[in-house]
C-alpha cells in the first residue's frame, strides 16, 4: 500500500521546467521571459521575482508546464540564452522536475538529522535519490543498512585527511552526486573539497556560535542561563560556519530546562531547519548572490 501511494503521488506531478536567473535590474525583464514562454506555448505554473534595490540586481524563479511546450527540452537552454538571457546579461540555471537530484549525506555520531532526512525520503516528501552515506563513525552503518543505502566509512586525522577526501570525492563523482548534506558531520572540509561543490554543500549547526563554541555548547549556554536557542542551515564556504544562510529558527528555553532538555529541543530544531533548507534546495528555490541566499516562496 505504501509503494502504491508513492506511485500515486508521483503520477499526479506535472512535468515542468524551472528557470532560476539573475541579472542587472532593467526594464522589460519579466516581459521578455514571459513572452518567450508564451510564444512557445508554455503554461506558467509559478513565477516569483525580487529586486535588490541596493545591489540593483534582479532575481527570478519561473516554472512552467512542459506539456505541449514547443521547444524540445534538450534545446530550451540554448534558445533561451540566445533570445533572452544574452540580451539582458543574465546568469541562469535550468532544471526539470522529473529529474530527481542525487544527494550524498555526511554524518558523524549524532543520527537525529540523518533519521529525519531518510524518513522524509521514504515517505515521499523529498523527490531525491540518496545513493550513499559517508561517516567517520562505524555506528552509522547500521542505519544505512536499514534504509538499503550504501555506507562508506572514512576515519580521518591530520595525517590522512587529504587522501581520505580524495577517495570521498571519487565516490561522489562515481555516483553522479549533485549536492551534499552535512547532517551533523563534525569534520572540517578542505577548500579543495568545497570548490568541487560550490553552493551545493548544505550544513546545519546550532546557533550558539561563536559565543559558545567547543564540544559542549549546551552546557556552556546552560551555565549562562540563555533564553533562546536556535539552529542555522547554510551553504558551506571556505569561511568556517560563515556561508550564506538558507534557513534559521529559534525556540525559547527557561531556567526550568535542564541541559538534556536544551539538547533535545536543540536537536529537534536542527532537524526542522535542515529539512526546510533541503526542501528549498530540492525545489530549486534558492539562489546564492554575494554570500546571501535568495529563497523564493
């Protein structure tokens, strides 16, 4: 019954194309894009735009039904570039809803975010493929096996880090991975690794940084009597934990909360914030511009 429901959900989905674009702000941008689609019998499903008046930059996400669209999908990008994008000096990306992205998950000891991601995939919430899970702890292997996902263990230290990362990157390439999620992966990625996946590595961490850094941030926060704890999900850059932010949220705590209560609330929040960030990325609703993320509704 579960499999039939997943098939039913997939069968109801419209086969669509999504264009993400930005350019210097100029009159006629929206008209040019919509005219291009209308001229080729494109039925617009969603359209959202944003103008950053300070940067004088224009951003747009538009999705349209490919049914009866005149241009073959393999040629949409070329024709759009010639007829529209080049004229307005647009930077653009084209995606198709029937091509699920391939996601790799990196995780260390704490499995709460991993379980949440896998359950959302199994329930059909995420249109994504997860070919592999990578960890620096063997305990995660059992979870991967429960979900029939290939597991790879890489023990890392300062001496073997470059060798291990090279092997990890080969795995990602062999599996045609589109993006990576660090589901509480307590290892720092090298700049060489990050450059292979620009704006395609999503991280999650508590929002105690930089005030309460270290291995026991909740204990430090408890001693200070903090009243709000939070979580931040962002794209990874070479600046540690300072990449462009995709999603954030907070929850209140009080003097009555023990450290264990704060950890539980914090981990629940991490799951929710990371799930939202992944959803936005999967739905092609994010655009990175100068270390900021435009998130379309």
